[in-house]
C-alpha cells in the first residue's frame, strides 16, 4: 500500500515536472510571441515609415516627371525654333545663291546690253549720216521744218532731199517696222533712191516709185505672196521750176496741202506701197498743183496719226491731225514745229510712243 502511494507520488511529481516544463515552454512561446509581436509592430512601423518614404518618393518622381515634361516641352520649342532658324538659313542660303547667280546673269545681261546699245548708238550715227543735213535741206527748201522722232534710237522713218537741174525733190518714207529692222530698210531705201534719182536721173515721182518697187522686189527676193513682205510707204514731192508745177506721187500715204486761204486739204495717195509682192500690178500716179507763193505742204508717217492719247486714249486719226495742221496756220512755219511737239507731249502724257514719227513741212 505504501509502495503504491510512493509510486503515485513519484508519478505526480513527474507529472508536475512535466507540467512545469510545458508551462515553461508555453511561457517561452508566449515570450517569443510577444517578441514577435513587438518585432511585427516594429516592422509595421518600419513599413509605415517606408510607405511614407515611398509616397514622398512618388511625389518627388511626379514632380521630377512634371519638370522633365516641362523641360521636354521647352526643348521641343527650342527644337522647333532651331528647325525654323535652320529652314530660314537654308532659304537665306538659297536666296544668296540665287542672288549670286542673278548678279552674274545681270552682269552678263548688262555687258551684252551695253555692247548692243553701243552698236545701236553706232548704227544711229550711221543712220544720221545718211540723212540730209539741215544746211543741205535749207539750201533746197529755205522754209521748212521737220518733226523727226524715232521710237527707238534708230528707226524706219526717213527723209531725203536733192536737187536735179531745176527740180527740187523731197522724199519722206515710212519703212516696215521700227528699231533695227526698220533702220535696215531705211538704208536700203535711201541707197536705192540715191541710185535711181542721182545716178539714173529719174525725177518723175511716179517713175521713181515704180523703179524703187522693182528694185526692192529684186533685192529682197520678193517673188510671191509667201515671201518677205517688207515695204516702204512714201511720198515724193518735186518742185519743177521750169514748168512752175508741183508734182507729187504718194505710195499709201496721205499728204496735206494748205493754200493761201489757210484751209488744210488732206489728199489721198495711191493705195499701193513700195515693195511687198502681195500686189503684183501696181500703178503709181502723179498729182500736179500750180506753184503759188506761200502754199504749204505736209508729209508724214502713220506714227503721228496712229499715236494713242488724249482724254479717251484713242488714236489721233487723220481728221484730228488735219485739224491740228489747220489750227497752226497763223504761225510762221519755223514755229509750227514747237506747236506740234507741244501738242503731242500733251496728247501722249504717260502713253508710250508706238511707232516712229516723221513730219516734214515746207512752204513755197
């Protein structure tokens, strides 16, 4: 019985010891849990702090992102400005290159222009030299005036005088075209007239026109209507002192005669021109007038009647031109040139001259 109690006592002690050991283990576990809880709390605090740091970092990143975006926008603006500047530089360079090329071309054109102008001035001197001098005209026709204005430096209008025996001869011509081509025709026309009148001694106006027409056809190889059609409209005035007659033949030009009554009479010439093969059968006729002291004759090219101007910017026309001539008949012949020049200056104003002009007036 005692043995049994002892055994139970030992078992009880052993059980107590086991329970104390378990309790110790539990306490250790509780202690570790508390330590873990404290560590976890510390970790939570640290995590909270890390979250706060993360939020600050995110705000900083956002701020930096915004700053970078703003910098990118500014950079893009600068790039656009640089691109625009570069484009402008390219344009400026292209313009500079073009300007340089244009300057070179301008220099070439200027040199060519100067050479051409020099040649035309020389041609002008040649053309002037073949026209009769004022002294020669005055010796043959003491009372005269001329209004002679080529459209360019040289032109296709001309005048020519000579004296053959008792005949005083005046020729006023209007060649096809103006400028250099017209000037070439004046050289041809005057050269042929010199031969016909001074060498061959043909003084009948209609015969001069007939012979001149034939020679121009031959010289310019005018054989049919499809060939060169250059020609000369021309008036030939002959004062025959032997017969005391004025003989005029005019190829496709009108002329004006003013008698002692001072009324202007516009007289038509032949409908044919000199040269040009479009009309094969040409008939040039003479018109005769008695010589009366003080009679005046006016021969002119169509450059005067075709000139635009006036309040309605129209051609002067034959009628207005005749009225102009009639309106200045109270003036001495030498002063009529000034009146006519003033009239055309006022008539044309800002209008350009469209053709060569020649007007030749004489008084018997």
